[in-house]
C-alpha cells in the first residue's frame, strides 16, 4: 500500500486534513474527491487501499479526513 501525501486545505470556515495519492507520471489529472467511505475515520483508513489503486490507474485522489480524524489523531489509533 502506497503512503499518501498529507496536507491541510483551507476552505471557508475550516481547515481540512486530507490524504492525496497521485499517479507516478508528472501530469495533473482531474481530481477524484471521495466524499465518504461509509465510516467515520481518517482518509487513510477509509481509502488506503483504493487511493493507491486509483492513482496507479492515472487518477489524482484527494480524500478528506472526517471531522476529528486528522493525520495526527489517526496515527495514534493504529
């Protein structure tokens, strides 16, 4: 499983922690933004297997963490 890049995105009224998987090529494909994974947890736990597979297929995937499950909190749960 490929580790995602982690960063914070500022949106009106909030800062959101996200996980991002990118294709190996130096292209900028359209972003796939999965909204939910059927659970309330970190993006890596929800999309950790699907994100790398989509990136390998040439897609850029940016998955937000659910509220309260940013990268620091999620890593403590593992």
